[in-house]
C-alpha cells in the first residue's frame, strides 16, 4: 500500500514538474517574446540554451542523488523550481529572464524523471522496474493536463501571474511530497527481496546483467542509443505541426498531432498489462524501432491523412516506451549501485542532443525539404536500433574468465 501511495504522490509531482517547467513554455512564449520585444526564434534559442545547461548540470545532479538521496535532492529541487519561476515572473527584461530560464532547466534535472526514477530505485529497488512503468503512466498526462490548463490560465491572467501560480504549486504540493519521500525506508532482508523478486520478475542484482568487462562499452552504446532517440523525439515534437503542414496535410495536421498524446499513454498501459515477461532491452529495441518506423510511414504516405494518423500512433507509442526504458534499461544493464550517477550521465547526453535537435532539423528542412528531413531523421534513428542490438550481442558474449 505504501508503494502505491508513493508512486501516486510522485506522479503528481511529475505532472506538475513537466507541466510547469517544460510544457507551459510553448503556450506562454508568444506573450513573453512580445513583452520583451524578442522574436520567437531568439526566445526558443534561449530555451535550447537552457536545455543545454540542464544537460551539463545533470551529471552533478546524479552524483548528488547518490550521495544525499533522491528525496532530499527533489525537495531542494522544488525550492529551486519555485524560485526560478518567481525569477521568470519578476524579470524586467529579456536579459534578466534568460538566467531564470536557465535556472528552470537546472531545477528540471532535480525534480523530473531522472531524479524520480532514482528515488524509486533507492526506496524500492526490488520493485523499481514496475514502479517506473506505473509512474510514467501517470506522468504521461502532464501535457494533456497542462497545455489546456496553461491556455485557460493565460486567458484570464498575465504570463507573469501564471508563473507565480506555478511557483506556488511547487511550494504547496511538490515540496511536502518530496520531503515525505526523503524519509528513510527500512530495507527488506535479502530473503524477502528474493521472494518478492521471484513473484514480480524484478531484477535484483545490484550489479546488473552486464559483466564488469562489458560495462564501459555498454554505457557508451546505451548513451548513444538514447542520444539518437532524443534527437528524433525532440526534433519532431517541436516541429510536428509545421512539418505536417509542409508535407501537404494543412490544418489536418492539428488533428493528427492530437493522436500523439493518447498513443503515448496507450503504449505505457499496454506495457503495464502485458509487458511483465519482456526484458527491458527488448522493450528498448521496440521503442527505438517505432520512432524511425513512424517517420518512414509518414514519408511514404504523405500527404495521406490515414498515413499521418498511423505515423502519430506509432511515434506516440515509441515515445511513450522511450520514457520508460530511459529509467528501466540502465537499471537492468548496470544494476542499482550508483544508479543516480549513471542516470545523470545518460540524462546529460539526452538533454545536450535534444537541445540541438530542433535547430538541426530546421536546417535539414531548409537545406533539403520537409520530406528529406524526415528521411534523414529516420536514418539517424536507425542508429539507436543498431546500438541496442550491439548491447544484445555484448550480453551474449562469454565471460573472459570462462
């Protein structure tokens, strides 16, 4: 019962964390840019820079999580998030707004998935994999809730007032939850862990499935695979509507884009119900294949509406699984020892690549064509599949001691 209560509470903080610190920006950006006299390009450039800063800070966050505990780091992150949002609201100019925006992305590394996954591993390592699946299912509603909520709030309030309300949500809701989750938890005995592991199919090894001699190569391959997926995910999500319109779908692209969110949640629900017997590496390969596969479908069928809807379903499902395996695959391969540090390193790669992806995709569309950019992204995405297959081969290699 305690586990379910903690997952539900953590799900609330993830919805607020992603909704206020990430999804709300695209809704509020036009008003922010107008008030500061900046172009949207400059403001989104600042946002990309903030993502880059978050990527550079992520390894430090990971080490802090291992040293002080994820709950304490997330509680501190709630304070940082509130202060950063207040800083944005009170910024008198664009030059003052940008540092506060950077602080928001630093706070994101303290309170979003990387930290939340680590918290579940530290508190419930024997059931962490399934717990991460349940958490991502709840957190998947962040965009569904906060896009319309932010839009409604902005109809009646200024963007500064919206940011102040968001800051209050971190202090009133997230901070107490994270403080509660920072309390010590009594570890189960090894015997009890083994019994529960056998019943749930959880991974118990503190060292993971990769042999010590293969861990460095495995880490490079894992980070590389996630980097390719991060590129596709970030580029397509930012450019989805203009990309679909440029491919000849016009206003129908708006309808197509609404299929993405439900497909994300659907893939997580399907995995929750039917995915207990599937290894996380297999799930990661499926996720990695769905993303470029969706782009191939879009490229081959445009401007067909049916093909575009199929693209959105496949891409949404791949993206939904990508969020899950981002937490569960490192746990399966490398175990729970030093998980926070490892997650920080992988998150760093994902954020740095993701920060550059929207700009790179825009350049590809400009230098080639929208269809050409889609095909090139699909080719890049296939790199993730190849790297994950290389990990599978790495796991099958015999121990050098044999």
